């Protein structure tokens, strides 16, 4: 109270009254001023993402939104005009019980239904986020902190809205969020509500049969009345629908074997079940069915054992996620809108070191938010990993990941990694891959208007002429006239840009962990600033400026109306030239080498690298001199941002890192103290 009074008095009569109220509110929540601002920011982000998702659906024409729902209940939908749900070109893909529930909606006005359905889906997603956040596991010795409880809900909502299953649900108008919510609420119910919770799970299974896996989970965890209620409710809903809709029930359960074969082909990449993976691998017929049966039994058995263990450990949400991931894997079809269970597995804690704790949640969030090609390089040997990324995450969560028990000494007190220890390699590779994908995506989607890019090219050339630094044309024609120089420049431009930085990063990671952290951070910020430049200032490189006589040394003179520069013609935005990352990354390498070693010849080579790169990018007509200046600026800013962040982060004694086996970053090579020499 005394501190609060002193703080209020410090505001003075002319203080910021709104800021004072904000600080009081933050203190009432048990947060500092920064914590309160961060909480408000997270809620604003969650609300903005939710509003954006709803707007993305509602701004579409009525015949393009909620495409599955419109196919079912529209003027020509199978729930309105056809005798059977499962006949025709666009059959219903849900259970007969789901069709029975949806039939009354066919009387709703199409426009009103679109708005109501979108808002209703948004509320269901919010409910899932709130239920999941409130079910976070706590330590054995202490409850979930107030800060964690407050931040969990907006974070959960943001992750849900960003996930592919939720985005797909909004776009298609599917009902798949409802079974997840029903199962979560039913599973988390305690005390006298257990049987009702089992009934909710039974209703969910009638909508999405794979979640019937939760009935044996209830039984194995000692909640047998709830398990009986789940099985009984499922049977009641299914048999009741069979009485009301016998032909459709026979078609779904018998003819299509629980819906297998309905909708898109089961070998489509969107189907992330074991059945879909086996079909994509080329397996067919009795062998595929037999292998699938063995895999389904093994996954279900192992997942149930693990879910029981985590449930008895008090991690009910994790147990539900493990069982849900198994349901995704063993289901005949697990389309994108049915994969939400995998995202819930993010609550599992993996790893003894604090630096390892982020690997699993980052992996899950990326898998559930991005396409497979964003996570895996476009290499034929790795295609299967990208095509089955969600299934892989589901199988890892259900069967393999060693989630910590709440009784583990590392549950809430992981070993500190420290600023000088070596980062987790898997996390680094994952972030580097996603970062490169984002880099390629921005380059490919930045504004590429030829008129705008050529106008900016004229601006750059005018500035260079005014400053008398327009040397690109002379250097380009020097390379064109000199065969060996042209070949060398083309080889240099296409080879060293990625090879040298990656090699240097690998060396830093293996031998200089502390230098790796700061250098990687500087490079990341420099690249981010460059992407902003690509987006805000599309620029035609010299080789694509018409009528100026520049020659593309690798692919010959270019027609700006129909450029041809090999494999990159369709893959990259050639107007992403300002700033030059060839020069920027080479300067980053030079700075790192300068910091890394005291040997003059190595420093000289490091300094020569950006100078030679600057020459090559102009000789090949890929950049202007001012592009190189832009590259210098973004790298300088990257190192500046890194230094500011380093000053704000707590420092740690390098001796603490000897335990983890990390090299505490000794003096640069070539420098030896007099004490060391003795």
C-alpha cells in the first residue's frame, strides 16, 4: 500500500491519469506495468486475429463462403433436395447423426446463416481456448501462477485462430470444433458431473467417431460410469439416427465403412491419417489394410497407456491431447479441419534444459500454422516428411515424446542454458528453415509491378549520376567482354551467397556458441529489415531496365516484357533488389570474421569478401551501387539491434556453461594473453 501511495503521489496533480489507472489495474492483477501492457497487447492481438478471420469469411461472396456448408444445406444441397445424404457428385461427408442435426438449418436464410455460423464458430473456438487455458497443468508444489493464468487465454486464442484447422473450419463451414469442445469439457468434468461429461463425449463421438477412443480412456482411468455413459450416448445417437434415417445410416456405416471414401480422395495430402500416409506411399489392397490394422492397434494401445499415465499425473489436458492425436492418426480420414488435437499437444513439457523447452511447442505451432513445404526443404528425399508433417507431429505426441511428469525435478525448474551455452540444434535448424521460407515468400509476394520497379530504377540511376557513382554499366560490359571474368562472376554470384554464411554459422555453432547467438541474431534482424525494403521499394535491377544496354551475364540480354533467367523465372521476385543481401550477408561474414580472429590475413580475406561481392553484383547487372549501400545499412542496423537487446538481457558467468559442455567463447584465434603463453 505504501508503495502504491508513493507511486500515485509521484504522478503529481498534472500526471497522466489514464496511465495511473493502467498501473493500478496492473497491480490489481498482480502484474507490473510492463506485464499489464503485455497482457493488453496479447488480448488486442487475439481479438484482431479473430476479427480478421471472421472478416476473411464474411467479405467473400455468399456463394464462395462456407463452401462445404453451402454444398450441404444450400438451395441444391444434399440435406435439402436429395433423398440420400451420400449419393450424388457432392455427398455429405459427416455422420448420419451430423446430417440429422444439420437438417433444420436448411430453413435458415442463406445470408443470415453465413453470419451466424461464422460468429458461432468463433465463439466455439474461443470456448476451446478458454477451456484449454484453464486446464493447464500445475506443479505438484504450487498452483499455476497468476501471470500464467492471465496470459494463457489470449495466447491460446491467438494460436487457435492462426492454426490451419481453425482457418480451414471457418472457410469450409465445418462442425469439427464442436466435437473437440465437447470432449474437452466432458473429459475435464470432475465429481458429480462425470457421467454427464461422458455423455458429452458420446455426443462428440456421434459427430466424429474417432473420438470414441476417449471411452476406453475413461474406463482405464477409473471413470467407468463416465465411460459407460460415453458409449451409451454414442450408441443411442447412432441407433436413433438409424431408425430415423435407415438408408443413410446403412450407406455410411456399412457401404462406406464408417465414411471411408466419402469426400476427397483418401490419398490427398490434406488427409493426415495413417491410412492416407500409406496410400500416398503407394500401398493398396489387402496388404495396406492389414498393415493399417496393425499400426492402428499399436498406436491406439500405446497412446492410451501414455494418456492414462499423464492423466494419473494430473496432466488432464495433455492426456486429452495424446488421445486426440491418436484419434487423428487412426481415423480413416483426418482432414485439416479435424486436426485441432495436435495443436493442444503444445502443453506437453519436453527437455531438461531451458533452451530445449521451446523445441516441441515451436515445432507443433509451426506444423499447425504452416504448410509442409515451409518446414522441409524442397528435396525429393524429404518430400514425405513435408507431406506427412501433421501426422508425424500427431504420432510423436501420441507415442513417442517424453513429456515430463509433474513430479520431475525439471518440471518447473529446468537447468538453465545460459547465454554462452550452445542453442538447441533442432530448434535452430527449424527456425532457419522457416526463416528462409519466409524470406522466399516475401521475395516472391512483394509488389512486382514492372512500371513501379522501373520507375524506382530510374530514381536510383538519377541519384547515382548526380553523385557521379554510376559505375554499373562500365563494370557490366567489362565482365561481358572478358570471358574468364564473366564466368567467375556468374559462379561467384550463384554459389557464395549461401555457402559462406552457412559455413560460418556452422563453425560458430560448433566452436563459439556465444558468438553464434549474437551473430545469428544480428543476421536475422538484418534480413528482416531487408524484407521490409523489398516490400516497400520494389526495384528493377540493371539487367531488367529496358533500353540501357545492361546484359544479364548468366542468361543473356533480357526482354523486360518476357524475362527469362532460368529456374528462378517463376520462383523469385526479381524486383526484390533494394537492399542487396548479397552485399549485406557478405559484410556480416566480414564483421564476424573480424570479431572471431586476430590474424591479419584472415581479417584481410574477410574484408575482401564484401568488396568482391559488391563488384560481382554490379558486374552481373544484378544490383546498383546504392543497393550495396542499402545492404550495408541493414547489416549495421542488425548488429545495432543485437547490441541493444544484449544490454537488456541478463548476463551469466561463463563458468556456468562448462557443465553443459559449451565452449565459453575464448579469446579470438591468434590472440594469446601473456598468462596463457606461460
